[in-house]
């Protein structure tokens, strides 16, 4: 699947999250302690959420159903991340499932909806690029999800 240049860095950041989610899902209960994400990983995930929320805020207003799911999942993941920061391994199975589902949702539903809004002065990427002071790019990059 081709991903618009403006979303590539978000897609690339999703890969380590998917790897962790899959490892958590495959682990046996006794192995969960070894899979507890580091504080650095959780902090980076929080920065990723904040960056997405800042970048997509204006455009999500026109995508109410997707915006609702996006915001609800970020809130749920943050609550689980808080438990993981405290060392609560019982939150890992739910975290792994939700993290994978959330990444898949963004890659398969949210990002394509944002990419579909590329025309006109109010289009997603024109708005995003104007805020960044850049001109529109022309080529997407293939991203596997």
C-alpha cells in the first residue's frame, strides 16, 4: 500500500508497536514480565499519540466517527500505559490487543480517510503542509501493514 509522504513517519513508528503487540499476544502468562515495555518505549508512544493528535486535530472534525474511535483508543491506551509504567503486568494482554487493533485502524481506516481529503485549499495535506511551511510532495512510499 502506498502511504502519502505526510503520513510516512507515523506509519514507520507503528511498526515497533505492532511487533510488541504481537509478542505480547504470543506470550504465555509466565512470560509477560519479560515483555513489559520500557519507560522509554511508553514515553515514545505517548509522544507519538500527542503528535498525531496535534497534526490531525483540524481534519478529524470532519470525520466524526473515526475521530471518536481515534480519541477513545488513545485514552484507553494511555490508561493501560499508566498501569504498565507502574509495573502492572496484568494490563499487558489488553494493551497488546488494543495496540494492534489501534495501529490497524489507523493504517487501514483513518489514514486512507485523511489521504482521500487531498483536494482543495482545505484538504488535509494542504492544511498540514501550510502549518509546516512546506509545499506538497508528489510521491508516496510503500508501507506494509
